[in-house]
């Protein structure tokens, strides 16, 4: 009957005397759903024989995926808790069991970009939200928000695009200008009339002065 053995990092081992010892190299408690991680059992040993088989059982949301091999590269694609069990079998048919658990999160590097989106476009998490991978003037975060490809340069918006994007502001500004014109026009007309009256009065004064000189 297996009993609980020593702890190895975040994993626990179940074994009996003479059984092979299954060891899972330590994984972080939180992993990214956009990164590949190595499930490594290469440190597993057998005190009196040779380990013949390795079997990984990875359970998430009630579904279990089985992998074989002492080292497997695995991506925790969905979010949530993953239970990982490693079973090793030696050449005598004896088994050793080890298990651990990790939690897959959407943005392990806290750069506001979903890790799976970063991995799809950049193959890793080296880019940040403020970087501009393709040098088109739009940050990676802007590319993500607009649904564009951050690895392909996008054209900068031109005048027509700006007018289309900002027509509400332009319409409001035009309305303000129209109101100001209507408000100032009567005052402008009065000033024109006053200036015209002054010119006429000056012309009359000049005419009177000329007649006096005669």
C-alpha cells in the first residue's frame, strides 16, 4: 500500500519501499495560457532497477489528457486549475506516483495583453502593451484593441479618415462658429453704418471749408 513520501517542490510523491520514485521538476504555481512549459520527469529514479514507462495525466475542467515520455512540452491553453499526475513504471512492473497542480492565468506578465494573443503573434511574451512591434505608430495594446495584426504595418489615418472619425466634433465646432457669426453680424453692420456716416460728415465739412476759401 503506497504511503506519502517526501515532497519535491510543489509536487508530492506516493511510493512504497522498492518502488520507483516519480519526480516532477518544479513548475510555477501560476502559468501563462500563452506559453509552453516542460513537464520534466528526468530526475525520477528506481532503487533496484530501471524505469521503463512514464505517463502524465493532465486533468482540467473534468477532462484528462494523457502524455507519455519523461519530458513533454505542454501549453496550458485554457484558463483555470490543472491537476498533473506522473506515474512511472519500472522493469519489474512496480509503479511510483507523483502529482502537482498549477493554475493557468490570462496575463502572467501583467502587460495588459492576453498571453495567448502575444504567443499567437510573437511566439513569446517578450512584447509589452506599450511596444510597437511593427513600427507603424500604433502600440501593441492599440493593435489588440482594434483587432489588427501587430506584426503588419497599418497605414496612418489621412485627412478623410480623420474627418470621418471626428465628424461629431467638427459639426459641434461649426455650430459654435455659426452662432458667433450670427451674434456678431448686427454689431458689425452698426459699425459699418457709423463709419459710413462719419465719412459723409467729413466730406461735408471739407466741402464747406472749400467754399469759405473761395
